[in-house]
C-alpha cells in the first residue's frame, strides 16, 4: 500500500477537521447531544459533524476503502485499507473547554495499522507515524520522535491512564489503580488516549496503562508510540481493547509485571 500517500491524506484531512472543530466550538461549555455507554460517555453535534466531514474527504479521495469511526456506521471496503477514526478523542475535555482533545486518524491495511496522525485541536500540535518509517512531530519544524529511557525505577514513573465509561468497569479499574498508585510516582488522567500515547512517545510520561479503549482511541496514537520505540503490550502480547500497557524497553518488562500484579 502507498503508505506515504495514505499519511498525506490522513494529515490533510486531520488538519481540516481540527480547523473545523476550532471554528465550530462556541465559547464556554459545549452542549452534549446524547450519551452512549453511560452518562459520562458524551457526544456533541460537533463530534458527529466532524466525523461526517472526515468521511466525505476520505471517500472523495479513496471511494473503495473501509471506514470505522466512533460516531457512525462501519463501512466495509474492497481495497484492504480501512480508516480508523476518532473525530474528537477527549470529548469530555472538549465539552468543558480543557484544551486536550484531538482528531485521530489511522489507516489499517489487512488488519495492521500502517499510518497514524493525531492533532491536538486546541494547540495545533501534530504527531504522525508510518509503520516501519518512524514517528515525528510537526510542531514548528518537523522532528523525529524517538523514545529515550526516562526513569530507572518504577517508583519514579509518571504514568498516564484513563478509565472506561461503564460504571462497573470503572469500579474495577479504580480498585486496580488503588494498588498501583503507591508503587509509582503519580498518575495523570489527561482525558485523551491519543494524546496520552503521543506524550508517552515524547517522554512526557514514563508509562501508560488503560483498559477498555476502542480501536479508534488506540490506532493512531498507538502507532506513534510504537514507531517512537515504545513497547505496547496487552493481555496476549499485543495491545487491544482489554488492556494497553506501554513503556520504554528499558523498564517495560518490570512495568508490565507490576501492572499485571495490580490486577488490571
Ligand atoms: C476517550 C478518551 C479517554 C479514554 C476513554 C476514551 P473519547 O475517548 O480517549 O482518554 O480514557 O476510554 O473513550 O470518548 O473522548 O473519544
């Protein structure tokens, strides 16, 4: 597959979508249009309009691809390429005006994520990755993102995390978190998995753990992290909806063992 072309399309559409969301966002709080899995799982009209815009642009360029988006029906394509899209990752932040929400666009080929682009809508900072070619940040001059060892000990690790929106799942996650927090420096719940994973790639976090993500939360940011050299793992090795753990290889094994021991 022409991964560079796919990347350029993801980036062009991601930037247009981010500009749309910036111009459409009213001052103050944004109205919640509906809720999904629970009262905390919110959707706004701007999420929906943003996904429609992304679908239109992608299908105008590549009419036969598949599409998996957070807000609309899946489309089965015939090219082997599927787009995995979160029009606003971090919708709760978006609603409250906390400037940590992103457009996340990834392309998958035969089941493997090959391209990912994440743009922080409020700041304009952008990260991208192409499988096998590395990860980069487009803020100012483009630069390669390469994860470097951060801490030597888990007790010094700052760990990004998030919680699922289903109350029973949250309660279990909180119990595992209660065992985990005393063993690390601290945790951050930024509210956008895509931005968490890009920040992990940049070394702003030492590690990451989350359960119950959806494919569109993980696809683009996960590729940025992996291409930067972060190890992402899950229950059966690969990260998936059930568990995503991430860390630099220098601490990954020890960190993954801690996460498992805490009952995540
Ligand atoms: C959410 C964010 C959040 C994560 C949730 C996701 P959304 O995505 O990525 O950080 O903890 O699990 O659902 O709903 O804002 O697109």
